[in-house]
C-alpha cells in the first residue's frame, strides 16, 4: 500500500471512531433529562425518595466504568479493537431496549449496571486512534475524539428533552436506535487496527484497576501523567456539580440564560478541540501545549469564581475552554511510553483514574458550595471554581516536574 493510500485508510478509520463516539454520547445524553422523571414514577412520584435512588444509580454507573475500562482495554489488546467496540456498542443498544421496557426499579437498576459496563469502551476507542495515528499526530486525533464527545454530550440532552415531551421512555428507544445504527455501521465499515503480531496476552491480574496501576507504575512519567489526569478530571467535576446552581444564585439567570452559558461552553470546547489543538501542539510540542492548557484552565476557573457579573462569567468561559489543549497532549505523551500491545490497557488505566476522580469530585465541590451558601457571603460563592483552579495549577506543577527529565533528553 502506498503512503498516500495508507494515510487515507488511517483517516477513514479515525473518522469512523469519531462518528461512533459521537453517536454513543448522543445516546447516553438522550436519557439524561428524563432519568429523574422515570425513577420518580417507580417511587410514587416523590422527589425526596427519588434523590437517593438517583445517587445510587450514578455511583453504580461510575463504579462499573472504573472496573470495566481496564478490562475492556486489556481484552482489546488481546483480541483486537474492532471486536470489543462492536460487542460493546451492540450491547449498549440492547441495554437501552431493556431499560425502555423495564417494568420495575430493579430492572432499571440492572440496565444501569449494564450500560456502565458497555460505555467503558471509550478506552478502546482511544486505543484504536493510537493504533492508526502516527505518534506526532496523536494529540490532534485525541482532541478530535474529545470534540466528538463534547458535541454529542451537548446534542444528546437537547434531543432527549424534546423526545421526553412525548413519553418518558421514548428517549431510551431513540438511544437504542442510535447505538444499534452505530454498531451496524461499524460491522460493515470498521477495519481492525491491531495486527495479530502486535497483540498481547490477557490475564485478569492485569485487567483490573489495580493491575492497570502496575502499568502506570512501570514508568515515572506514566504515573506522573496519570496523576495529572486525575487532578484534571477532579477539577472538571465542578461543572456537573455546581455550574447551574451557581449561575442561578449569583447572577439570577433564567433557564434560557443558563442554556446560553452551556451553549457558549460547548461551542468553545468544539472550536478548541477541532480547530486549535492540532495547530497548537504542532507549534509548541506536546509538553508545552500540556502546560499552556493547564495554566489557562486554572486561570479560567479562577476567573469564573471571581466574576461578579454574568457577562464576566461568559467572557471567562472561552479562556477556561483553552484547557482543552492539555488532555490530548497528556494522552499522546502517555501513548508514546507503551507498545502497541498495551495501548488498550493504558487507556483503560486512564479511564479508571478518571472514574475515581468522578466519584470524589461531585461530593467535594457540592460540599464547598454548600459551605459558601451557609456562610451567607456572596463573595465566597465562587469558592468551588477557585478550588478547581488551584487543582489545575497543582496539575500544572506536577506535569512540569514529571516531564522535565524527558524534555532534557535529546
């Protein structure tokens, strides 16, 4: 195969992964707006009874991703990416159908467990991109995957809210249709990215979260960058935890204004990931792009927390979203430190680290926000964003230290 033909094949493979991630995330987002209503229907319509159930569902979902991400990553190292991705996508489609038909809360709970396991396939998608992309171009490709995830996460809840007006279970059918369509598309289009000679062995000792940690401990820089990833994901939890409550309380925004702020954030993320990341990494290199992204992210978080006016908060969002340079750069740096037979295991380990942060973060930032409200001082209400900014500055210092030795090596 000529070099031009090989490059075209790689682009087509990455394009498929982007489409698959986009459709999968839309499917997950479709059901988000109607979850509270559906659970309330099983507990007598009581918000008080539904709240702890929703909390358990969320925790179980994240726990399944924590456990299954390294498992699916290791399976993809042994049996190939294509097989794992397709099984997961078809499994997710069937699971949405189960939840659409769930006659009881127990069935819904089983469906949530299965969806958490199936959605852990994102680690395999990143490994696929690492397989088909040259090392010097991986940061840009990882950025495109992040953009597909971000845009899908914006569109999914919007579509779910519209479908939910016609029936609380209709979004599940829509999500099932998207997942099955994505699986059929991949069945006929997706080539295998991992050659048989590059496949590693599989063992449960390596495929659990603790085994994944052993991979990270093998190299000082890998473990350090995993720490950067953990801190970044921890800081990211401030958005889901307090964003809406914060802007309503501090700026008195209505629902359309809250939606506008989220749209500005979504558009900014898409521009950074799709248009800027590749150029910035090509100009500065992965290490400097990582540092720049973490610095701008921390600064943007602090600006959001200090913004006394709504328009100041909106102006801070694009600065905050330049944080998007950091994630793909860190992913690319880490992917260079392992062979082709361990890319899936590496991405699974990263996903497990992110899962731990996602379990800790919401409670942390919610507690800080609640404390600020208790003190009845509106100047302190931005404390969760300030804390998130400090966490990103800590990630910046960590990244600088762990990559310093590699930067000095010719």
